[in-house]
C-alpha cells in the first residue's frame, strides 16, 4: 500500500522527481501506483476480516461453552440470507481493478514499439478481461432482477445422520423455471503447496465430501413469497461444519434455476454439525 501510494504521488507530481528519469506518461505511474495500493488494501481487508473472525471465535468459546455451532460462526438460528449486492460490487471492483492493471500493458503493447508477441499476449488478456466484465454484468443483473432470498432453518443446528429439512423463501423475479437443480453438499477446504524452492506455489483446494441433488421439474412455477420445503437425507459419518481453522468444512445449499433472461444462482450456508 505504501509503495503504491508513493508511486501515485509521483504520478500526480506531488512528489517531485527528475522528468528525464520517467520513461512513461505520468498517468501510467498513477495507474501503476493505484494498482499496488488497491492490492495492498485488499490483503489488509482479508487480514482484518480474519482477525475479527478469530477474535469472535475466542469470545464465543467462552460465552457458548458446549455449543459448537454458536462457537463456530455468527449464525442466525432462524435462517440464512446471503448478501444481495456485495458479490456484485466485488465483481465490478475486481473487473475495474483488472482493467487498470491491463491498461499499463495495453499502453506498452500498442502505444510504443513493442514485439508482435507482446501484443498477441496482451490481446489474450484483454479477452479474459471481457469475460470478467461479463461475469460482473451477470452478477449485477441478478442482483437487480432477484430480490433478497433466504432459507429458514426448521431446526438449529442440524445433525449429521438425520434428515435435513430446509424451507426456501424464493426471491422476487422468479417465475416459471425451465429446469434446474438444488444441491446440498459438504465441502472441505485447504491450501495445498506444490513444487519446491522458487517453483513452489500454493493453491486453494475445495474437495466435495458428499452431495445430493434434486432436479427441478421443468416449467414449474415458483411464486415469490411462497415457501418451498426441501428435505435431504444426510448419512452418518460425514464431517461436521467447521468454519474456523486452517481446514474449514462447510455445508451449503446451491440452487440453480434456468429462467428466461438471467438464471437464478444462489448459495446458502447450512449449519450441519455432529450429533
């Protein structure tokens, strides 16, 4: 963040430098500094959220002794409502940040004398940028079309090895679905390191432990405000929800409906813990 801010101040000519040592337009320095600063801000935001989550778990362990669900996450015992706008805002912000980043390489490729291979590579990344903006457009469109939806927990928490009945409250904008599916799954997450030395890299891995799917009947109407009860048979021996720690385990309900225009896609966290 500090490096980015300093470069931005140079680009904005707040910090004076010898112009003969600057071999690019001032706006390129400003954009480069903004990219560095935003990247640092993103890392700082993730660290802050992780710190606050760990502090909450420590205090919850004292306040809710013997209640794993309460210790693990700030559950609303009545249900779960995913945020309507935050993912759309993050998608637009990510696309805008990538646009800033690639603007530097587009200047290098097309406003200066650069090799043909460099231009071809930049074009490939520009095509990726178009896909990123398309995904952001879809998220914004879904946020506008569909109001807030939620699931109600008919018991809290649910238990491994027992039936799980969830009441889904559809959002606005959903009518007759051409098809779709509703999937309850258990997922384990961890970081995996590959390679060694300078070639070592870390990847985030999501491994599905178990899942079951309902196929949505074609042309079935879903009325906004009309609740839909979903029942899933969860076998014994599966991992319990554990949202903290280095290897989280989470249960989620994914609903995908094929609709005219924007499809409905939403994911809900489900509190399924050990018996």
